[in-house]
C-alpha cells in the first residue's frame, strides 16, 4: 500500500497499515489508493466472457489525480544545515576589558634577599611556632595565678606557693615578650626581602626604604596601621590580593585589638602595682593580661596564615592557579517538527537498514 506526502511528494510504502504523517518532513500523507488506480486497469477475471483481444500496445501506467513521480536519493534524508543568525554590530569598549582569561605562574624558587642573604622562610615558620607556644604558656601561667588569687581570698597561701605563682607569671611574660620581639624582627626582615624581590621582578625599586619599613613595623602604635599596609601592598604587587584580602583584613582587626588590650593591660599593671595594690585590682589586671595574651596568640595564628598564603601552600595553590580551556559546542541534532500527539508517529515505517521510500 503506497501513500504520498502532500508536502514533499515522497511515496512511502506503508504496507498494510495506513499512516497519517510523513516521517521526513512531517506533512500529512494522502489516503492510499486501490492497486488498479495506481498501476493501470485491473486484469479481467477468468469467469468473464472472452472478448476479442486488441492488438498489444505498450502503455504507460497512469497515476491517480494528485500524484506525481519524484526521484528520491537512497539512504536516510540529509541533515538540515543550521542557519546562523546575524552577528550584530562589532563590540566596542572604552577601556580594556578585564574579564579575559588570566593565568598566573608562581616562581619555582623562593626569592633571595637584596643583600644576598637567604629569605629565611624556615626561620620565620619556626619563630611563629615559638611565639605562639610562648604566648600560650604565658596565658596559662596567668590563669594559674588567677586561680591562686581566688584561693587566697578564703585562706592564706603558703609563702612558697605565692612566690612561685608570681615568679611563674613574670618568667612566662618575659619569655613571651622576647619571643614576640624576635618573631616580629624575623617577619620584618622577610617582608623587606620579599618586597625588594617583587619590585625587582617588575624592574622597579621599592618606593619605601628599609628604614621606613623597620620603623613602621616596630614603633608601637604606628605598627598597628602601617604593618598591615605594607603586607597589603606586597599582596597587590604579587597578584595575591584576590584570595589574601580577607585573611589580611581579619589579621589587621585582631592585630589592632591585641595592641589596644596590651596597652590597657600594661596601664592596669602599673596602676595595680604602684598606685593601688588591692587584691581586686590585681585580679582584674590578671584577667586583662590573659585576654591580651589570647588575642596576641590569635594575631600570630592569623599572621601565620597570611605568611603561608605568600609562600604558596597547597590551599593557596589550588585557589590561585586556574587553567582555562576552550570547549567546543555540542552539535545540535535536527529534531522533527511533527506535532502529532498519537504514538503512531514515533513508529518507523520500514525496518532498520532498508530504504523507506517507495
């Protein structure tokens, strides 16, 4: 049984089942015609009376009205080409766009000091650990001293225990001060060497002299503002500000709070020792000192995190290095525009591997 598409004119062999839509273009199929209307007049039946045969003549099969012969290429229909839309006007920018592909390569070896000395990365890490341990010990010693003060309110302490508590607090404080001073000196030395190497890679000289860096990092009160500024400039110079901005800001805040509490602790120590040595004043000063040591410990922990960000730890390497590649668009297959809701349109007209066109 043959059906012809009313839109593309393709003849489809639907065998013994009538179809509604053309599998090629989605047009409607014409109704099937009888075999004699497609391939010429029907043969006479054997029971009909014999008639004189006309002279044999070669005739062409006549097609029913509304049909036409169309040459169809073998195989599946060709894929339709996608038409590209208009590209539009050429984009213009007043400034250079900053959304391009960026890729940063970190130096394989640490930079050396301008004076030829090693950068001292291992020394900085060691001193940071020593300073944090000393601050923790000092805070714990003052907690013990505060507990002894609480016990002393109800009963008298043995002289040996009282003297040991005072000496333990003094020694722990002295050890913490020495460790902090040495750690700050090592950090400033590393900062100066790092800034010199960074500006040297760009063919420039550090606009801030070594004296300015030393005074800005060591003078009390001034270092609360200038030391983070120097670190911020170094991060911007090396292109690390994108992932070091938050650690630097948090360290800056804790650093300022630690300096304020340390100043208040020294003021209360002088007041409770020389002007009003009451037990309550001494206890309040001990609590303030404990809080100051804990804040200093947090400040050095955050400083170690910032230092690790500059020295390229595993976490910062993952965050800073990105490799961008171009991915081709997947090819869009041509889908049929058949709007029929019945499941009949999804059934193939012919079996796989055969040409469905008649």
